[in-house]
C-alpha cells in the first residue's frame, strides 16, 4: 500500500491478526485495533480470543438445535 515505515508495521500487524483469526472479518479486526489504539488497557489478543470462543459456542448451540 505505502512505503512509510509506520504504516508498514501497522499493515504487517493487520496481516498477522487476519492469519490468526481467519474466521473474523477484517472490518472487525480494524474496529478492535481502533479500540486498542484509544485505550492502552484494552487487550486486543484477549478480546479476539473471547470473540472466537463466543462464536464457536454459538455455532455449537446452533448445531445442537
């Protein structure tokens, strides 16, 4: 996208998160990253794991019905 060093690091972080969370949309990842940027106490990795767990539980409940 661009050759600016700061943006390259940001872009790389987004790619890493997308690889880790193939089931999450890039838009959701960007939303979480924006929340983390404005709140240093926000644990991005922990929140993503919480959302993955919730999504898995929801899918399992849907299959059980």
